[in-house]
């Protein structure tokens, strides 16, 4: 057991192409943000209608969106599965994928997005996570989750840090980049918690000592929270990357047969976003003047949203992963939690009244993500290997069920009292400062006026004093003159009246005075009748046998009666054999009808129609029942009737019985577990006899398909050769005209071409010429099998030449295959083109073939492959082959071709 290091891991690495400007797929229209956001957030376009609906309280319906991503083959799969086609075929332009059940049958599924093995990390983010991140910025909760088999690239898709290559950054890093670019550091806040769910215990990856965090559920709203988790506020991208590295270093991982760094826990990154916005403004009419309006200030609101990024631990089968000891207990815990999640999604998809949310801590944590109020996006990751088809099918069906889950999105906002108080305090401070400025200006003005008044008063006073002084002097002068006159007059009067009169006038004299102013039975009855008739026949046979025994003892006198009884006994045995055949057929029909009736009841029970069942629910219910332990009709028939009786029906005189029996054997041969028992019971011999004896096209087609399935096993390939199977297949290929029959025959020969020991026999018994002769059909599926057979044959020849076992020209070139190979080297069908490109590279590796390939035009195709092939391994093989061959190098120099 080890702790994972986030910066150096490349778990289930997916090789992306260089990032390009790809339009993101809009999952749903998103509600708008307020006008007072930062400039970065204002650039995002949103729909105001969505906001109105969300703010009304009813919420906005939003289905869980599901994308599927295919991981390219790794080195081990490229070697082990080189002779076999991928188990899935993607059709990204139709948003579909095909899951191959066998060589002639496949199932088609539709998703919201289908991402090929070449999809860049940027495109994955834009179609899966970006709509969710934008909703989180608008106040909604959001969840992005990765689900799939271990080693299919879940951690690469979500948690890749991209230290060495920024284009390889995963959804976690890209989501935080967008969030930080659209929030305001002054008014908004972003914080993260990084957790792991290990053995049903929640651990804090940012604080390893905190290893038992409890889940708290609000009794009123039902919201789930983790109050004991560490919350770290994020200011910049670098700080967030350091936290991710710290968390990844503490996450538990282990080395299994399927993945060298298999996650043993579910990683959950929670990003909490808090944004301040303004509510709608209200116009209030004025009481006195109805034509004018007052504008009520917008309400300050705070939106608290949460983005949950979940990297689920990969589901695994113990016999494949090789887990034991403590790792086995970890695998059990992982599978139990994933099973609980699957049950919840099934219940939600079927609108069940009870959803078992409390079966696991994982389902409690994701309660809001499935059936809650969050916008949820799910990416399911799958691998191409046919060895893991069962796990791939399970992952695909999980995604299909998740697409039926509907959430009701609601904005999480509340009145921001603290923001209002802060704003009012700022306004009061501004008013006080303004008042102080105005008061100071007033005081300054008063002081100026006072000073001016004082100056004026002083001036007036000076002027008055001057005037008063002048007037005083004037008066004094006048007084002196008056006194002087009076004195003169007095003297004169003294002269006239004497001294007393003069003194009296002087005392009574008067002088002048002065003053101064200042915001979804019948076959059962038939079967019961047949069983009853069989029992009566068996009793009659026993009775006749006992009579025969008694007659034998009685002596020679009863010879005629003995012959009569023997004839009757033979008739009864023949009748019994016919009844057994009919019972087997009726039993298989009854099992099939019972299976379909059960599916129809389930479909009708869910409220669906018969058409819906036949179109989609039939394959899904079939696989689901198989996964839950219910046996399919063919498997049940196999166990109830027995393989020997089924093989005996291949020689029945009744054509319908024969056709039915060969179909059953073909279906049984499709499962690897049944192949050894079929061969041991003589099934291969019976199938080859059918191919040799019957001209019925249906029998030949189904028998060829069964032989193709058996030919996938190397031990059966030599048995097919020893029993003359190659000659029979070649003869069938030349006689048949039906494209499906030719496809089965071509598939069988293609499987035999991959055996090094059968090369000479294949050519001598006409296998190569038969393979080339089938191209007359022109059907793409037939051409694909022909191309695969040629690639397998060329690969075996190349290997034999390299080991010194073979010398001389290729048998393919001697049988005239080269012109067809060159002609189809650039075929429009990718699968045909890939097989032909591999065949050319293998043929070119043997120098003795170079002259024929140059004259046949194969050199130009090899040069094109080395430059334009979409697969890097084939391009490299073509370049190495051209560079290592003297003949090719000389011809390229002559033609002036440069690699």
C-alpha cells in the first residue's frame, strides 16, 4: 500500500491531442449574474428567464448529463489484444457507441457526448465540466463525477495537474482557473476542502490526522455538510495546485494486476463559492406626484454555491485484479459503495418511492447531486480491450441509467445583512466626512466675513475719528472765536453795565454737545400436455417391457406375440424420442416467452409502452438480469436439458428442430466458459458436419459463426485444421453469396490466420485464396474481417522471418494479395485501413518482399502511413521499417523522398 503522489502519476493515462478551439456543448441555459460583478464575470452570457424561474422558488429542471470517454490501448493491451478488434466502436458525430457482443452482433447506446481516445483535455472540460462551473458561478450547486473500471483514466480526466504539459491539465485545475477568473477578490470568497472516502470512513486529505469526519444533515432542509473538514481560502492558482499536491500525496493507492497505481478510495474536492450580488430594484410611486417615482435601493444578496468534483475509485473484479488480504477488504468496500450508488440511481431513474440514500456514506455525500438541487455532469470512462467487455458493459449501463435522473436546480442565496451594514457604515462615514468638509468651509467663510466686517468697521472708525477730529477742531475754533467775541462783547458790556452783569452771563452760557452710533399461457399448457404424454409413454414402455419379459419366460409358443411386442416397443421408443425433441423446443420457447413477459411486466410497471421495451429496455433489462444473477434462456436451457441432448438435435430429421438447435449451440459458443465443454462433447465435429452436409443458408451461417467463436481459442484452432475445417470454410466461402454468411466465414479464417503453426496449411488448403475471394461481396463488415485475417497472417510471417523459421517471399504476395492490400491501404473505413496499414508494415519488415512492394506501389503507401497515420505506434513502425530496409532507402533516395 502506498500514498499517491499527484505530480508524478499518470493513472490510466489518456493521450490527448493538442488543445484546439472547440465549441463547448451547452448543457442548458444558465441563469444570469448581477450587474455589479467583476469585469471577468460580466463577459459570460446568461439567460434572464432562467434566473426568474429559479428565484421564484420552484427551481429549474435539469437532467443529469452523461459523457463517455474511451481510453486508448496501453502497451499491455496492444500486445495481448493485437489480433482482436476493440470491444467498442465510437460514433461521436451521432453521439453513439456500439458495444460488440460477438463477431456478428452489437448493441448501440446514445449519450450526451461521446469522446474518442483522441479527445483533448480542453475539449473534455468544455463539454463536461464548463457548463457546471458556470452554473456554480451563477449561484447553483454543481457536481462533476468520473465513474468507470479501474485503470480507464478517471483520475487522469479529473485530477491531472499538468506540471510538465499544461494541455494535460484535468477538470479540477481548469475549473479553479475559471472560477478565479470570474470572481472579485474584494467582494467574493473561494474556499476548498479535499477529502477521501476510505473503507466507509471520511479522511481529510489536507490534515491526515483528521481521519474520521462525521456527516451532519440539516433536519429542516436536508442539506449535508462536513463541519469537521478543513476549509482553505484560495487566492490564486498556485496556492490551489499546492493544496492538490498535498492531498494527492495523502490519497491511498495500491498496485494491482489491472493498474499499477489503483486508487483505493473515492476522492472528493469541494469548492465553496460565496458571491455578493444586488437584487432587483423596486420603483415606488410618490404620494404627492404620481408621475414621478422614487427608486428603492437594490437589496444586497449573497449567493453561496458549491462545486463537488468526485473521482470515484474504480470498480474491479477480484479474479482479475488479484487483490488479497487487506487489498481484498478495500476492494469489497469500494464495490459496496459503488453498488449502493447504483441502487440509488436505479431508484431515481424508475421514480421509486424509496431511494436507499443511507446505505453508504458515498450516497449521503452525493444526495444533492442525484435527485437534488445541483446541476450534475457525469463522465464514464471505458477501455477498448475485449477481455474487459463485461466491465465496459456495466459502466455503459450505469451511465444510461444516470441519464434518466432529473434534478431541480435552485439558486442558493440569502439577504446579506453584513454587507448592508458595511455599506451603510461606509455611507455614514462618507456623510460625516462631507459634513465636516462643509462645516469647515462654513467656518472659513464666517471668519472671512467677520474679518472683512472688522476691516470695514476699522476703516469707518478711522474715517469717523478723522471727521470728528476735524469737527472738534472746527468747533474749537468756532468756540474760541465765540468766546473771543463774547469777551469782546463782555468788555464792551462791562463798560456799559458793570462787573456783576458780566459774571452772570458767563455762568449761564451753553456749549455744543456730540454723540457716536453700531436583490411489461399458452405454451405452458402445451408443455404440461407434452410432459403428461411423455409420462404415459414411459409407463406404456415399462408395461410392454414387463409383458415381453413374461412372454419370454412362457416359452417358444409366443414367438408371434414377442415380435408384436418388440415392434410396439420400437414404435414407443421412436415416439418417446420425438416427444423429447418437442419438449426441448417447447421448454426453450417457454423460457424465452417467460423472459420476455417478465421484461414486459417490468416495462408496463414503469409506465412505459411495448415499443419502448422493444427499442431500448429489452437489451438493458437482459444485461441487468444477468448481472443480478438471473440466467438467460439459453443458459437455463443448457443446464435443464444438457449439452449432449442439444447436440443430438443437430442430427434431427426436422429442419426446424435442426435450425433451432444450431442457434442454441452458436449462442453457447459465444461464451468462452462453454467452448471447452462443447468441443469435448463433439460439438465442433457436429458443426463441421453441418457445414459439409447442409445447403440451408441459415444453418451454414449460424454454424460458421459458432466455428468462428470456437476458433478464437488457440487449442481449438488445431482441432479445426485436423478435422478439415479449413477446406470446409474455403469451400463455403466460394459457394455462399449471403454477406452475413461470408462475414462469419471470413471471421473464422481470420482467427485461424493468427496461429503461427497453421500458415502452410492455410495456404495449401486454399484459405488465403478463399479470404481474398470474399472481397467480391464488397460489404464493409466482410472486408473488415478479410483485412484482419491478412494482418494476422502478415504478422505471423514477420515473426517467423525474424526468428529464422521462414525465408523467401510472403505467401500473401505469392497468392496475389498485394494489389488488393495497396488498393485498400487508404480505405475510408478506419478499421479496414488500420488492419491494412499493419499488414503493409509487417510485409515490409522482410527484405525479400521489398522488390515486389516497390513495383506494386506499396512504397508510397508506407511513406503516407509514416506521415499521416492516426496511430502513433503504426507511424513509428512504418518509419522504422523504411529506415531499416536498404532497398526502400535506395528507392526513396532515387525518388527524392524524405521522411
